[in-house]
C-alpha cells in the first residue's frame, strides 16, 4: 500500500533556518546584489563618517575597497546596540551585518540595512582621531601620514600608484622581458658618489645605497637578452623641489642588441600602455582626485620628438637663458612641453653632461645617444636612458675622464671583454609618473611614506 508524502508546511520567519552572513568587500557590493540579492552579508571596516536623523543612524563604513552607507533603524536593533552606534566616533573599528540593496543616492550606489553590529574598538572621545574634515596644514598631515593614508584623496592616489606598478610589470612580462633583481648595496657609484648615501659595511668597508640598478642590469641583459629590475633607489640630492624624493621606486629595462631607436620605441610603448590602463581601471580614483582626464586621453603614439639642439633653440625663443651645453631645469622642461598634451622626447644631449656609460654619436661625438621623455603639464622628466658604450677602450677612457676608480668597475668592463654588443635601456621613476597621472602638485603624495630632505618620519 503506497502512502502519500507529507504535505509541506509553510514556515514563519522565526522558524526559518538562519543563513550566516557572508563577509564581502565593499568593492564587491555590485556583484553581490546582482547574484545574491537578499542574502545577508557582513562588512568589516572602520567608521568613516556618521549622520543622525532622529531614530535613524547612517554610518558610512570604509574597508579599504570603498565606502558604504549603512542604515540603522532604532526599531530594528537592540537599544544598547543602536545607542553605541549612534555615539560611535570616527575611525572606530566595527563589523556590520545586514542586507545590501541598490541606492543611487548613497555613496558608492548601495546601502546596507543593518541587522547587527560588533564594535571592536571605540576611539576615545578624549583622544579623538586627529584628522578631521577641517583644513589641516601640510606639515601636520605629513606628521600623521600613517593616518592621512585613510583619507579619500590619498587612498585614490595610492590606488593609481598600484595600477601604474601593475601595468609596468604586465607590460614587461608580456613583451619578453625577464625580471632580474639587482642589489641595494653597491660597492661603486653608477654616476659618481656625490649623490649617494654611504653606508658602513662589515670590517670598515664602505658601500652605497643604490641610485640605479642599471650597471648590474647590463650584465643581466647579456645573460637573458631583455631584462628589467624594479625596486627602491636612493639619491642624496639636497633638493626641496616638488619633484624630488630621496627614496623612490624605479623600473629599469635593459636590452641586448638594441640601439637608441629601440630604447625610444619601448619607452613610448610603455607610457602609452600605462596611461591606457589607468584611464580604463581607475576612473573613480581620478574623479576623486579631480583629474582632468581629457589631457591623458590624448596620450598616443607617436610622441613629439626633438633633438637637444632644437630644444635649446625653442627654449631660447621662449625667454630661457639656457645655453648649448647646459642641462635643463624644471622651468625649461615645463616650457618645452607647454604646447603639447603628450610627453615630449628629447635626444642627443651633450656628452659632457651625461653619465660615463652613454654611447657618443659616431657622427657627432660631442652628443650622446641618450633620450629623456618629458611629461607635459609641468611634471618633467619621467624617463631617462639611451644606448650604452659597448667598446672596451672607449669605456675605459670615459671612466678616466670621470675620475672613477678602474678597479671598482672591472666586473663592468668584463661585459665589454666577453661578448660585447650594442645595448641600451632606461629608467622610469614611478612617483613622477603617478604625480602626472593624478594631477598632484607635489610628489610626496605619490608614495605611502615619503622620504625628503627634512623628513624621515613616520
């Protein structure tokens, strides 16, 4: 005898099995609402701001991926929880749980209806968070850089920096370059010792913090063909300009069997690739930074090109006092690019103002086969490089002319003794590039903890 199955009995809400809240990032709110609408979530973060309206509290929470407005109703929460939330202070840490929904008027386009809250730490009202919505001086903000990074603009700048660095790696990794690390401690200078930090090593030996990985990268290129190194570099220039840091990050590609034109091509391709990625992936950050992206959108190949000779004539026509043989200052670089929205390439600088390793032009030995890529809008040189000397005798002569100790460079000379070939490369400073992308006035906001002439803390 067959029996009929038991009839289904509707459950009251109180009888439904509880679904644990899934922890998500605020940046994933859109995806959650699209695919899991109505399911409870939890957000772990910090209180960014708080608005109150009678029996409703609107805490805005940040978690590092974005901002989310929450809606807490007095009638939906235990009184103790609601009161604690109502009096929560800026940057207190908390975990909120509830259900997400789209809300075009809210920050980020979504709201969370709060069902429960865990407050991990309530920032003391006696010692409140020091960075408030009021205006603060730059020195105050730099003294609190470890906290200033939590602000919306600084957060946006560092996100753009992340995109720039990722783009750099993706470009080289996708174009046949091998990442080969170079040392931070170096026994000799790349361009003389006047701008190097000297460090006491073991048994009274002196070494230097690297100002470039280039010399070692030339050795790497002779082993791997196309390489790049990427890391911190150090310059002991006593400069206080808005373009200088004493510690900054630089990417340096180097290529065997390459000449100046190859260097220009890779530099141009790299810049266009990075700008495109930033425009594609960091629209919201650029909007937060109030960056005029119309200028960045014009960055395409080919870049305007000119020789040093032509650049000097242009500068003189614009009122600069530059004379042939002098290096360009910040004002000169700004004048050169003021008629362009794209970076400008200037090549063949005087040999005497370039480092010892630059290959002279065979037709004009007084100029070197080097190139600078100068960003528009006053951001200055973002790339410097060129073709390296591959002839042993010429390199020995240049070392002597620059009064550099031959013994310190014996290993470097070996590269010309064993399988020498024409080769070249360049260095690109990340921070200047990020400043240009973000439209920032000062380079100090492009790196989490800037090191400058009079700042080593925090």
